[in-house]
C-alpha cells in the first residue's frame, strides 16, 4: 500500500481510499485517464501533459467537463 498526499476534492472524507489507474471506478476522488471517462463527467485537476501536476482546472472552485472523445480514441475535448 503506497501513501501519498492529495488535494482533497469536494465530497472526500477522512479515511476514504483513493484509487488510481485505468481500472479505478468512477467515484469522487479517484484518478483515471481522461479517455476512460464518459461524456458529461466533471473533472477537477486536469493535466495538459503527463506529470505536469494538473495545470488545467487546479484552483479551488475550478473544474472541467468532458464534452466528447474522438473516433479513434486518441483525443478528448473538455470544456473549462
């Protein structure tokens, strides 16, 4: 079990487990690739490039929404 510090999003509570990766469920606090999220999902802390620590929608009260995915699955459009 690996422990790290995370910025708490609205809806997280003390002692809640946060899962990361492609197999994580779509629940509050979990970290998933944006390509695996369905359209209409609200996102907090979105990375522009891998490992840039969430450049997009990182501040308090900011969020993004997944608008759509390309047909080949390589690009995702978000609304900020």
